């Protein structure tokens, strides 16, 4: 399984928490759009991430996980009860 990591860094600009959150949201949208544009062949993707910088700033971002690891993590999330059947 391979891993590709892409970063967007802003240096020398003071941004408020609200601005950082807005930028993080837009970067997440752009990353997912780029996967579609690149016609990435995802089998069973699991998307994890958040943009609440006050909660856990080191987790700021978006992870798209595919394959067996995505299935395993998805099942663990379901086991925790975060999944709601509709």
C-alpha cells in the first residue's frame, strides 16, 4: 500500500482561528476534487479529518484511506457506535 502526502503551507501571515478553519475547509474540498480529476481508482474509501483547530490542531487535515485498512477502520468506527442506520 502506498502513501502520498500533499501539503499546503502558509508562512509569515498571521491568521485567526476562523481564517485557518475556512482555509482548511477549502483545502479539503480541493483535495477531494483533485482525486476526482485525477480519476483515482478508490475501492472502498474512508475519509477522516476535521477542521476544528481548537479541538486537536495536530489533526487538522483530511485523510483518504482506501483498501483493507479503510475497511478495518470503518468497522472499528461502527463498533464505537458512530454509525447511524437511516
